[in-house]
C-alpha cells in the first residue's frame, strides 16, 4: 500500500512540476500525463519537455519513476503470489527445508569424520 501511495505522490509532484516548468504543458492534467509517460519511460511524444529546466526535471522523474513503479509492480505481484500460497503449504515447505538442513548437517558430519580418518592414516 505504501508503494502505491509513494507512486501516486511522485506522479502528482511530477505532474505539478511539469505544469510549472514547461510552458507547453497547459494543464495539470497534461502535466500528470507527461509525468506518467516519463516515469514509465513510454514517451508517446504527444507531450514532451521543451525547456532545459523541464528536461532536467524529466531526468529526475525517470529515475524516481523507474524505482517507484518497479516497487509498486513488485508489491502487486507479491499480493497475488501470497494469495496462491496457503498457510499449510508454507508449513510443509518449512518442514521440508528443516529436514533437508538436518540431512546436510549429517552429511557434513560424516565428511568430517572421513577427512579425520584419512589424516590419521597419513600420520
């Protein structure tokens, strides 16, 4: 939820920033559209930054947008994946992992004994 709020906040600030910095962005709605297409790196070309200040601002929007949109996408994907995994599945996976760890510890113990036995034979 926080990532979606952060994403919306960055897009809102980006839209207002483009509206204030670029004379070719006549409305806040156009600024929001430009902020979204810039942050998502879509760049349809219907609105483009036309001043040096708005172009520098677009670099910031791209960098922040890539990070935050990626975070929001990952968060949404995690929500869907979480719903697919039931609590019983988690417990079964945990038990299987613990069993495997115990098995690996036993194997390491046996390997140590074999190495110690070979050291003793060489001496």
